[in-house]
C-alpha cells in the first residue's frame, strides 16, 4: 500500500459550545478521489480547513503528503490546491488577471492561459469576474486551485448552489482531473455527487466518520438492494405485518413516509399493496429506487441527509 | 518581475482603484473642487464695502458720503428683515434729540467693523475734524489669505481620507468576501499583502498631494516657502500615519458597516477640530493639548509651517513626534490584531 496523501487520526475541534469535529479518522491514498459526505453542520468544512492548515485543531494528528503543518507549512502551501466554500473573487478583475495573480504565488505550475483552459473558460478570459455566472465563477475558483500544479486538491462543496447543468459541467471537469491522476478530497452533502465522483467515501455525522468505504461497499453493507417508500396521507399504518413480509429487511418512518429496505422488489411491493388493502388505507404515494448512499445515511442515523 | 507576487498584488491595488470611478473622484478630484469652491467663496475682496441700512433720508445722505459704505434706505420693518437675513450688517436709526442708535450683532466681526465706519461717517458729516492726519500704505501678502490657509488643510485632509478609504474598504471587503482567507491558503507571503498597500500609497501620493498643491500654486499663487523635499517627507509621514490608522481599523472588522462606524468616530472629531477649514487655535485653551496631539492637526500645522512660513523640519519637532507616535502605535497594534480570515 502506498503512503497516504492525507492521514487524519482522532481529530478534535470545538467552537465555544459546539463540538464541530469529535475524534475523526481518515486516510486518503494518492490518485484517488475521496469524498466527505454528510449533512450541513456535520463538521466537514472544519475538517477540511484543518487539513488545509487554515484552522488549528484542538487535538489529533494531521499528516498531509507526509508532512505536518507545524514544521512544513510553506512547502505544503506550494503543493496544495484549495477551493474554499463561498470565496468571492474580486469582481473588478478579469478572469485572466485573477488567475495570473494566483499563479504569481506559486513557484511552478501551468501558465495562466493553460490553467484557464483546464477549466474551459477560454472564451471568458477577458470578462470581469463580476459578470460571470455561478458555474463560471466556480470553474474560475477551480482554476485558481490548479495554478500551482498541486499534488493534492481540496474542494469544499464545489457544486453547492449551482444549477443542474453547471453541476454536470463541473463534475466532468473533476472526472478529467481524476484521469490526470490527481488526488482529490472533496466535501459534499449531495449523495449523487459522492457516488458519481468518489472512489471512496467517509460518511460524516456529528463530527465523526460513521462509515467508510467505496460507495458500492457502503450500499452493500446495509444489505438491501432496493428501497420502497409509500405514504397514506394523515392516517396511521399498522406496520407489524409489513416488518415480517417476504424480502423486507427493515421498516422506518420518516416524516409520515414509510420506508422499507428490501432485498426483493417483486415480492415486497405486492405485500405492501395487499397489507394496505387489508387495513383499508388509501395509497397516496408509492415509489421505489435502488439503494443509494442516502439510504446508507438513513439506515445509519435514522435521518435524511437533506434535513439532518 | 511581471510574474512576481508583490508586483501582481500592487497591480491588483491599481486595478481595483482605477476600476472604481467613485474612488478616483473622492481621492483626486474632490479636494480640488472643494478648495476651489471655498477659495472663491472666501476670496479677499479688494476694498470691501459694508452693507448697512438707514431708516431716514437724512441718515442715508450722511452715510453715503463714506466710500466704504453701501447704504440702503429702508422702512424700520424692512431694515430689521434685511439685518436678520444678512443683507445688511447694521441699521442706523434716529433716537431722541438728534442722537443715533446702531442695531447690529456684536458677535459678528464684520458688523463691529461696520459700526466703527458708520460712526466715523456720521461724526464727519456732523462736522468733526480729526486732530491727526493719516495716510495708508497697503501691503497684500500672499500667505495670509484664506486660500493659503486652506490648501495645506486640504492636503492634510486628503491624506487622511485616502489612508482611511484606500485601506479600510479594500481590506474589509476582501475579508467579507472570504478572499483574504483564500489568499492566505496560497503560498503568498502575508507581509506582501500589507506591503502592496504601502507601495500603492507611495505610488498614489505624488498625485494626491501634487494636484491640490499645484492647483493652489498655479491658480491662487499659494506660496511654497519651505523645502520641497521636506514637504514631500511630511506628506509621506502623514500618508503612512493615516495608512496605519486605516490598517488598525481594518484589522478586525468583518463588515463594511462596522468599519464605517469606527472610521466616522475616528475622523469626525479631526474634521472639526484639526484646523482644516478654520484655525484649531479657536478652541479653548484647556482642549488645546488634545487638539494638538491629533495627527490631522499635527500634519496640517506642519504643512502650513513649511509652505507658508518656510519652517524647516527641525522647527516641527512636536508635530513630527505626534505623527510618529501615532504611526508606531497604530502599526504595531494593527499587526498584532490583524485577522487573516
């Protein structure tokens, strides 16, 4: 096994009365795209900012590219590419001027022109930053993260707030960076983003990594292939029969929606319909999907990612 | 050089400045317009006449004999209105037994002078002869007019304004945008960021100081009696002092609103008491030590002493001390307190 690009163990950080990170462990290997997946407020940004040397941890070990922030900060600054959540670059500069500014801080890397080409912003080269769309601004931020030809790229919520088309475009760029062999650590609260981009994922909740593995492993670990969701309006359902129905692994209720983790769709769905018919309840909504990282999160915490 | 981080940061200062037309106006054009307007309004009018009112024809005739008076004959009510609205500064009214009463505001120096002239005119018209004959030799000295007082004050005020505006808004806005944090996440040496402001102030200084001084010298003949090199050194010291005050105000503020509040608290007292538009000596003696210790008073006094009296730096030790102490204290505190995120 190659030496880790990033190793974090027993990391802790608290702000006033909030324990933002509470004993978190991570290991990221060279060449992989690693995702920190969790709801807002789970401690993802605090964790990534500690790894970026922007926040001082209370305790724990952080090793980036085999170096430590205490002794190798200038070296690390040269070798990391960083994109922060919510940075607004200067509106009055053009795209090229912005990239040239960031390029001037690094001792080596692509030319400003090439860094702009990496994120496909050539036609906006001379546009003011203030006139770019949200997706273009985010691509410019990526370009600024790439100008030092980094060995490790940190992306904090790279697609939050973007429309679906701009998200897709950014995903394609990140997939391209992966093909170029870059090591990437990204945070997201979109399970589809983690599933699309990341070789391995850590699910973070309340400042801890509660599960780790490839998206496939994590989904397999909950032992279900499918999820059936239904609701019956305001009425109460007796779930005791459903829990024993063939192919049903577990039943949970989240916000009046009953969720069944099932192994066999073809036997579970008829069982649901028969049971509702027996109880004389009207079906107001029914849907099924293959299990996702979202379902892993639900089965681990009993909450949805989006409203956790 | 072109790819150097410091050069790029100074270029950033330049671009942010030049692409904000308001900043260019407030920094460079506004002081000139203000000095021009005030210079015209308060210009020394040659052989100025006093506007006074008389309420009888006889008094009017007597006063019109004096060339220094412009006399209106008005009804008593119209005369009172004219006095209240500043159209005349004094009313001459007949009293009993041929005596005359003057109505005027004794806190207005112009009215007090008018009273002396009107009195003289009446006495002469009534047949008084003066025992001593006098003649006048007029000497009009550049350097003692209001515009001469004003131009150094505008230079000092300009240094204060650009130190504050130039640094505070730029730094606080960069912090608010989380761009400061993003810059710190690169290998950019932090002191380069602060140095870029210092260099930018240096680059802008010749324009900032040269425009109002050149304007005063060329259009109004304001004198430059002291050493030009020393004048530049004074401006440099002033620029760095106000720059370090700006840096201190910007060191922790998270929002433009918060920073503006602090800026106003710092600037407003100096605008009033530091002798920009009128002499700081007008304030009572017991507040003078405080007034003199303010950096804007110090720079204004020093600039006036250099330009109008030709004083050398060695004669300006109190002012130089006040500025240097302020510079050192603000700069040290700012570096200690500066929040890089």
